[in-house]
C-alpha cells in the first residue's frame, strides 16, 4: 500500500506485555496528510487481524517519541487544507 507512493513503515518496537507496536513512517509517508488513516485503518488493522496480541499500533518520530494520533489527525487536516488551497480550480470545459 505505502510502497506505491514511495513511502514505508519501519517496525521500531513491540512491547509484548502491553501489546503496543511502535512504527516509524518513512519516505513520502512522513508528514503525509493521510498518515493517520494509513496508521489506524491500514497498519494497525492488518496487524490486529493477523496477531491477536496486538492492542494498538502507534507512530513514533525520529527520536522514538510517540506521536499523538489526535494531534497527527489535526496536523493532517491542516496539511490537506493547505494542499487544497494550492490546487487551482478546474478549467471550464470548452463549449
């Protein structure tokens, strides 16, 4: 999924006691407006389906700090809004 967009997800840590898996986005996934959706609906969902012991998947930054999903979502929405404002409106069709 993420490889199609020149991105990636690196496994950073698995805490077997808590069931928390830490991952780090790479390539174009870093800062992507869809990263939260990719994390929760893609990576977390797939891992939880395959490995029942997984309770949650969280993204960490380059320093290993857990990124808050709510904050990531707010940043993603702001990034999408900025992107939308940069996209020119469609050209009217020639009559």
